[in-house]
């Protein structure tokens, strides 16, 4: 019954797939161009040029290719374990070059760098195949899903715009038609999100055997990453159905509008006008699903406890997203029931 | 579906009554023509019949029952303007109908589209107005419904395809189905419809079988030698439904005794007096508002 909406969804998924395909091609090009840097051989070879450097190659029982570089002149020792697609584990011990003695831990995607200081020596451990938090994937997938949701979010207004004679003369109740159309879009939005995750996972696979982290904050990111675009879609769907004559303007101004509201909420209310603008923007922001996407909130001490605060309010924020989806969808259907040609 | 009953249908937009107290009963196995000038309320009446517009008051019954979603399995509708999805191909429109309606015959649709010379791989946006009408007509006729409601189904079509659409309508009626259509082309209505209704300003002003309406009345026409003539009370005769005069020409619509009225007109000084049969155009023009029907028609009251 909602063949037209399925066609729309199919068309936009095709476009999404093409865009993601371009990213994939770029990733392949990048992979080819950096392939020589992905092996420690070049660095090892360069180090061997230094006088006095001793290089040892061994193969461990599990197949790991171990390379040990010893540079007595520089007091530097590096152990490189190459596990092929399982990544590399590199331990570098060298004299400290700075005064600070604090340890540091940096994560960039799947690369983890841990630096520690003992006396005058610094040990740096590099792991190139750390688990990648799903949070990263979902952040990218959400951008795509929100864009697709924004584009699709006028299934009923598009029918009002010149096709009511088709839509309303089908042998199904209006509510069922609306639910079917919105259902098709929901599937499309989730599919766009999944496509993005898959595309970026393949990109990562080009470089290493990716391991995904679904624990803790990541599982919440997945749930919120699906719920928020759907709530956003439902909100726009309600707006476009109610303001069906200007649905294109609603869709075009939606994301800029949200950004403006977001900026206005952070205006410091130092005078009456600013206070008024801030309060109005804050009030509006409460109706926007994005306002409830947060994985960190300041504690009473002004510091941020990411895990604890996100976990404690996650249920509430998810409930809000679900409520938005249901209420906004109901508003759209209610209006659709009253539409006349 | 045997009958469609419309009772006291009224649809008001703001302060304007687009349809006002419209009542009609349409029987099965017939081609029913709905005539009316622009803005008469024909399209609004169709929309109300199909639930596309909510009547302000009144009732529409299909075989004695109100319109239900399931009723649309038995009704097909061609609106007056294109409602095709511009970005979809004709084939996709066929598929859409196949999925939506259980009785839709995709093969028949393709056959009809071929008869209209429509390339089914084309997107609707590249079709001309007439082609779009043809696509909508083909899709409607391929649904095998008991009732076809067609709002200006020949708009934009060339004469060959117009004739084809009229043939399709007559064939449907021959199969026992009802065809209700509106058109501004009275010749087409006269050719296809056996039953007509005329709407004007939202109201039903005339309704009946075309043959009966034609047989009921005659036109008596005469030419006077100059414009300063009198009708000697002929216009006030109860058998004269209306009298129109255009300078020296007088046309009288007579319900009975046409020959006697013609003789009286001759005695009053008119030359070339003749008795004519009414055609549907005359019936239509006389049914709608006299002052606006044509520029040179004068109401009976003003001529006497």
C-alpha cells in the first residue's frame, strides 16, 4: 500500500550507498598510498642506518613477527610485535626528554598509546588494534541517519502536495496508510544508519582486523543513535503534516533552526532581552530530541563524570526519545486524518 | 454496486457554498454526465463522494451504506488534474496500483497504455498533459471497478484518444458498471451519456435522461424585420419555458404546442419561423444561469 514511500526510501538509500561508496573508494586509495608506512620495516630500516644499532628478527610460537632494535648509544630499545591483521604491539623504551613524570593514555580510533615514566626512562606502548568504541561509529551513522530522516520526514505532506486523490482512494484507513508510510521511512533511517556503520567498518577492515566495543557507553550510544534520529524524524513529520503547504521550508530550515536554538540557549542572560531569548530558546530546545542526547553532564563539583552521569540518566533520556517519537507520530497521524483535498 | 445516493449534499468553504443541497441518485449500468460551468461545484461534489472532502452536511451512500475504505476496491477515480508522481515511471505507477488494488489488471493497464501510445518506461514528469490524462484513465479502467468517477477524463487528449476514452466509458456501462463523468465538451457528453445532471453555483438545476430532456422541449425561432417588435404576449404563454431575443431574432423554448406557437409568431410578423429540436448544448445553456449562459441571451421576463 505504501509502495511510493518504499520507492522514496529505496532511492535515498541508493544515494546514501553511493556517498558511502565514495568514502570507501577514498579509504582504499588511502590504504594503498600508506601501505608502505603501515609496516615497521621502513622505520626499522632507517634505524639500522644508525651506527651501533642492533636489529634482531624472531618469530614467536604464535606466528608473531618480533623485531627488536637496540641502540646503546641513544639508550633506546624498541620491541615491535607484528601480528599481521591483528595489529601491532610496539614497546619503546627511551630516555625521558621532558620534565613531567605523569603517565598519559591516548585513544584514537583503534590506536592506543600509553606512555609511562620510570626514573629517567620513558616507556611508550603503542597498540594498533584496540577495540573501537561503537560510539565513534554511531556518531558518524547518526549524522547520516539524521540527514536521511530530514529528507524523508514529509511522507504525508508530500501526498497532500498533489497526490491526495491517489493516497486517499486506496482501500485502507487513513491511519494505516500514515503508519505504513512512516514505517517505511523508519526502516529507511535505520537502514541508512546500518549502512554507514558497515561502510566505516569495512574502511577500518582495510587497515586492520577491527574489533568493536559494544560495552557500557557504546551500547547506550547504539540505542540512542537509533532512537534520536527516529524521534527527530517524527518531530519533522508532525511539523510537515501540520504545515503541509510549506513542508519544504520546514525541512530546509530544520537543522539550521536547531543549531540557532542551540546557540541561543547558551547566551549568557546578562540583561532582560538576553534572558528572554535564552528562556524562549531553552523552552523550545526541550521539544527537540537532540537536547536529550548527552553522554556527559557536569557533576556538582563542576567536573565531568562521563560514565556515571550518562548511565544514570540514560533510561530517562531514552524514555523521552521514545515519548517524542510516539507523541509526534500521533500528532502527524491526527492531522492526516483531517486532511482534505 | 447498484446505486449511489447523494442526499442534500452541502460543502461550504469559508462563506462560499461550493455544493449546496445537491441530491442525486445514480443507477448502475449507465453513463452519467455531470455538466456545469466553471466553479459550478462538480469537482467538489466528486471529492465529497470520494471522501476527499468532508461534506458540511448531507449524506452519500453506496448501495445504502456510507463510504468505507474497502469501497475503494469498487470505485476508481480520475481527477481533473494530474496527480501522478512526477519522479516515478509509468511502470511504477502500474506497479503501485497492482499492489494497492486486488482487482487491478496490470496486463490490461499495459494494453490500454499501448493503445494511448504511452512509453511505460518514461517518468511522469516528461509526459505531456494529455499523456498524463491518458495514463490516469488507463490505470482507472484497468482496475475493473463497478463505478468509475471521471473528472474531465478527456482534458488535453487529442480527438482520437478522446473518442477512445468515450468508447471505453460506453463499454464499461455495457458491462454493467457505472460511469460518472464531467466534461466541458458537451458534444462528448451527448455522445456518451444517457443520463445527465447540470450543476450551477453548487446546485442541481437539471437532471434526467438525455433523450427525455430533448424530447420534452422544442425551439421555435423567428426573425423580425426590425428590432422594434412586440411578441403579442407569446412569451407569457404557459407553454413557453423561456424566450430569448437577440436583436431581430427570437428563440422560444416551448414545452408543447410548438407548431401553434410558431404560427402565432408568424402572425406577429416574424419571418422564417421554424421549429427545431433541442440539442444538449441548448439544454445546458438554458439550464444554467440565463444572464451568464451566453452574452446574447435575455431572460424571458425581460423580453415580455
